[in-house]
């Protein structure tokens, strides 16, 4: 047995298990991919990983992508393999630009949102990561919370007040309570 045959045996077994897992996820939408499609997707996965210089541990991203897009009305059986390949490429491009703590399922959810909004998997692959991730509810919520720089207080009656520290003016000579200057009593 030569080295190439030895190396390809685990690869075939991995492709078969991935095929079964992907088809299991796609079944929710009445879709499936063939063994040849699975090989093509595995080849595209390897190219994308090599291009981004990444290593993938665990299940391939196509499993999460297939689960997220399985019921999308924008997918059709006759173009499924090509669309999944484009979405997989988009996944790895987005993954390369995001921090490691963003879960794969969140990226797949964003891809589903893009697919439903744009309708064409080929266009999604050319979108920047931030544009794709706007379609993930969790990512958008976290980005909004991170960008919010306001202080909130609630008084005894339950009224809420918000203060934006970027808008505060730290001038000691501005009017204080009852028209007094803040700095009037500094030298007392």
C-alpha cells in the first residue's frame, strides 16, 4: 500500500461521515448532496483553509452552514452543491476576520440571514465580514452593547436617566447648582 492510498482512506471515511451529517441537516429542507458533491465541498474546504492559513478541529463548518440554510427558500436542489460551496467559502473568509470567540453557529446564522436577504450565495462570498455579521442577531446585539458608552441610573420613583460620557463637558467653570460656578469655592 503506497502512502497516498493510506492517506486517502481516512479522508474517504471522513468525507462519508461528513456527507451523512450534512444530508441529515439538509433533510429539514428536503435537500441532499451526493458523494461527488461532498468530495467537491471537502476540496473547497481544504482550499479555503489553506488560503486563510487556518486549521479546523472538530466538525467541518459545512455542517453548521448546512443546518443554518437547510430551510432557506433561496436554495434549490439543482444548484445546491455550488451554493453550499460558495457559502462555505464565505464562512471561512468571515471566520478569518472575526475573533475566535465568535461561535461557528453564529457565523452560519449570519450567512442564512444574508442568503435570505440577498438570494445569491455567490454575492455573499464577496461581502465583507461586518456586512455578513449584521445578519446575526446575537452578534449585532453584542456589537451594540459594546458600542453603548452611556451610564444609566434609576431614581427612587423608577425614572431612568442616561448620560453619554462622550458628550460631557469637563469645564470646571460651567454653571453648577443654583447658578453657582463649580470652581467658586476652590480657594476657600
